[in-house]
């Protein structure tokens, strides 16, 4: 089941890590997992509840992993059990992939100022930003001193994206957490980075209002005039989690076809559509 198109090699040989955030074969975390496995990494996976185990188990097995841990990041007992299980299985950890976000559907459509509730705000920030701090602290306690961690973010943290709303605020917090974690763990040689991916069709992306327009607009307005390929995100993850990424920490690295770099699109369909 693992996609053979991921470049193989030994960049992650001898390294063991935890992947948090695979829901199905479209998950960004799954692309990352396949790329890391293709480079020799040994993987463990968390899944969010029994319903997702059915999908995650065969994926994990296809990359040789039998370590599947039920972990909702809002449940402290499950977080404790996850990292205790890793410590008892491996002793030490080399890397952590955090690819988890959530906001209620009612928060992800319409006006930010009108739609954002206190509960919606708290839960989005808790699950999408604090969980990286919480998992990062637990991972660091059992991590080798040359270890690395990554999280997944989106441009909605830096610029207003319609309907992304409170998730944009959560991603801004997540990127700030990444920098603070990098400073705390840097003296130990542990690197902490974020990948800012362009829109990719996943379960999480489907929850955002007007997603269809988002994909079309990104394709038309990005430097590469194309949508983001999760293989590019997986390649960036490999760089940041392997020794290739030495000295790179506290960074938010964009993998979005250059969408973030564009102020006004070049000649092309988008400009033509605005012509009088
Ligand atoms: N798809 C995109 O366009 C895109 C772009 C940039 C960044 N991202 C980010 O990438 C990450 C992965 O998302 P994805 O797009 O692959 O979608 P996905 O739906 O495949 O993955 C989201 C994961 O978050 C998990 N999750 C949500 N709440 C949780 C909780 N309380 N406890 C444990 N796990 C929980 C889900 O189980 C799921 O595995 C997210 O942080 C997302 O914001 C996605």
C-alpha cells in the first residue's frame, strides 16, 4: 500500500519516531510517514479513536509498523500512555511529527468576528496549538539529543483567508510555539520547525467553507500556477527531520508552490479574468 514514488535511501536509518495525525491515506501525515519509511525510519502512529483505527492500521502495517496508540490530544491519560508506551518499546525517540488540528465547523464559515465563540476559540487553540507543546514536552523527555520535531501550519496564520477564521489564529499561535520550543530545546541539539503547506485535499481541508474556491485560487495565483503536492511536504519533512536539516530550527518553511511570495499574480488566467 505504501507509495513507491517516495525517494528511497538511508537518511532516516536507525531513527525512530512518532507520527501523530494520520486519519486516512489522504492525510499529510501519511505522505510524511511514507517518505520517512522509504528512508529507513521506524515508525509508531497515534490515531484518534477506534473509528479511525480501521483506516490507520493497514497503512501502518504497509510501512512495517505495529505500534498503534489510541490518543486524543485533549485526553491527558492517553497522552501519558502514548509516551510511556514508546519509552517502554524503544527507550529513546528520534523525531516527532505533529499533524493535528481541529475547529468546529460552525467556526469555519462566515465572519470571524461574529462566528468565533469562547468555546470554539479555546478548543481550536487547545487541539491545534497547545497539543504541539504538550506532545513536544513529552517527546523531548525521551528524545535523543540530536532529535527533531515538526508541525504543520498554513498561511492563514499570516494573512486573512476567508472562512479559515479561528484556525488562522490557532496557526499563528502554533508557529509562535514552534519558535519558543526551538529556543528551549536548542541547547540539547533538538530542532523544532513548522511546515506551512498550501491547500491539499484532506479530511481537515474539507471542513473549511468555500474550500473549492481555495484550491482554484491557489492554483491560479501561486508562482508555480499549481496546487501543492503532499510529496513536496513529505520531502520538506524529511529534510527537517533528518541530519540534512542540521542547524535549521525555529523556522516556518513554506511548501505552497510559492503562493506566499506573490503580491499580485503574473499574466495568466487570473489576471485575464479581471480584464475589463
Ligand atoms: N490540508 C491542507 O490543506 C493543509 C494545509 C496546511 C496545513 N495543514 C495542516 O496539516 C495537519 C494535518 O491535516 P490534514 O490536512 O492532513 O488533515 P487530516 O484530517 O488527514 O488530519 C488531521 C488529523 O488531526 C487529528 N485530530 C484532530 N483532532 C484531534 C484530537 N483531539 N486528538 C488527536 N488527533 C486529532 C485527526 O484525527 C486527523 O488525523 C493539520 O494541522 C492541518 O491544519 C493542512
